[in-house]
C-alpha cells in the first residue's frame, strides 16, 4: 500500500522527519533499558538533539531556534511516535515551554532562555498540575505573593515531565489566591540555583518508563517580578490558548504510533507460521489489520486537516480537542489489537509493540483528559 504523505510535509519537513526518526532510534530506543532504569534520559541526548536541529524547530532564528513553522516541530513529535518510544520529554520542552516564552515573554526573557533551550543546555518543564488540581486548573493552590521586587512562591506540583532534570519551569501560580481563574499567573522559575525548591519522587509509571515525571515542591522560593510571563491574572487564558497547540502534538505522536504499530504487526504476522501458514493468512488477522490500517489512515488525514488549519492560524479549539480525543482513543485501540495479533510476544517488553502499548495509555489522560475534550466539543455544538 502507498504510504501516506502528510499534506504539511514539504521537502524540508520530510527531511527533518527522517533525521528525527534516525535520532530517536539511535539515541532513545536503542538505549531504552538504561533510560527505563534511571527514569531519565541523559543530557547528552538532549545536546545531540540540539546539534541536529531537532529542538525548538519553530522558534525564530534570532532566539537560537530553527526558524521553521510549527510543522517542523510536529514532524519531530510524529517521528517520535513512529519510533515507538515517548520517553524523551521533547514535546514539553520544544513544543510547549519554548512557546510560552516566545508567545508571552519579554525580549529579555526570550533572549535569556530560548537560545539555551534550542541547544539542549537549558531543559524546560511546565508546572500546572498539583496533587489537588489537575483537570480543574483554576483550583491550583501554589501561591506567588509579591514582596518587594520578588514573588515568594509556596506550593507543590506533581506529574511534571522533565521535572527532576529541568533547569527552568514555567510555573502556574496564584498571585491572588482568592480570585479563582483570574488569580492565575505564569512565572518563569530558574531551578538551577533555587533555594527552597526540592524534587520529590521521580514517579514510577505504567509506561514511558524512561521519562522523568516528578513531584516538585516550592518553599519560600524567591522569584524576581521580572520573571512574570505577561501580566498577573492572564495565566489561565495563556494556559487555555497554548493547550490548543499541545493537543496537536499529542495527535501527531498518536498518528505516528498507530502507523508504526500496523506496519510492525503486518510484518510480524506475515513472518510467523501457525497451522501451516502465516498468521496473516487467517482472515481474522488480515481483517483486523485492514481495519487498523483504515483507522490509522483516516486519523492521519484528520490530523493533516487540523495541522493545516493551525498553520493558517485558524485551528478551532473544538477541533484541537477532537484530534486529541479521537486519535488517542484510536492509538490505544489499534495498539491493543496489534498486541493481540502478536500473541504472547506482544506482551513482552523486548517487542516494540508491548512498549508502545504501555506508552499509549496516558495519552488519553494528559494534556486534558479525553472527557474534558468531549466537554469542549460539546460546548461548541
Ligand atoms: C505521564 C504524565 C505526564 C504529565 N506531565 C505533566 C506536565 O509536564 N505538567 C503538568 O502540569 N501536568 C502534567 N501531567 C498531568 C496531567 O495533565 C493530569 O494528570 C491531567 O490533566 C488530569 O488531571 P488529574 O490527574 O488530576 O485528574 P483529575 O482532574 O482528578 O481527573 C480524573 C478523571 O476525572 C474525569 N474528569 C475530570 N474532569 C472532568 C470533566 N470536566 N468532565 C468529565 N470528566 C472529568 C476524567 O475521567 C479524568 O481522567 C502529566 C500526567 C502524566 C500521567
């Protein structure tokens, strides 16, 4: 069957996608036992990604980025999904944190943080979720109370991707704890020399074992007022606006993963024999794969539509919610069916399909649980 050529892949994006796939296979997948054991990927891998131009692809060149469009970043994230290992927190670093700073930062903030993020010398995280507030972001309790030229930050965050390794975090805080959503602000916090900041547990997860997903705490941490992103009270709107782009990232990873799962399972079932013929020759197996391929292809086409709309600046938030909800549901369903067609080998972590199965599950939860996505879609009807 002809491969799907995404409509947003021009020659340059296609070349970047191939470069990224080689990088993920060589630097991440090939060493996944090491990353799994340490729940973190070495900084040298980030530096290598920076050298290859895979970090901050859509950040303007004047801030050290690749000067491309968001299609360039998405090609990297889609290749990550296709490589079959979501452990490197590159989408949070390049696709989310760098974009908060680009979109809302002052000239000085952009010049301070973005060039180092593009080389991998500065690693970024985003701290929204707290033990008592995930989906309901306006309920966060971390406070940042003004004291002279500083904010004094107190609170804790959990499930933070890149949390234990990050140098900088965009932190959701309340500058006015009584004001609900209107009290939320975003602060850039330099974690490198940060009295009062502590890393709690690096969390043990169902999948994405190589990813650093951590608990963080802030006790009387002083952050200069000049590190505020935008203005006090704008944080909630900034989060909602950026989450639209974040949902495309998840869609791109899901699409890459589905494509790979089907390809690998076709190859596996054609090579393994049972009852005197290949597994693929069971009509059930072939029909399962025909259905999975149809799902993967139709998802890729809807993703193309959403990415094109985003590149034109016209992506509707409800469509972004659809792409996140639908593609992650299909990612989990398709990979589950592919595991089944692998038999017992599909349950062995030495097979990529088993790792893809573990990594996929959380895609339905983070960046807004899929039920929250349905709420956004329903509101638009
Ligand atoms: C591996 C991993 C990485 C993560 N990385 C980050 C990160 O880098 N930064 C960060 O800030 N956060 C991160 N998160 C947190 C993630 O965004 C939250 O887990 C997610 O938003 C859900 O919040 P919660 O876990 O508190 O669940 P809750 O808000 O308690 O929701 C639990 C469930 O309740 C249901 N529900 C909730 N709200 C609604 C609703 N409005 N309508 C219908 N049903 C609803 C859904 O089924 C939902 O799954 C990460 C999480 C994981 C697991």
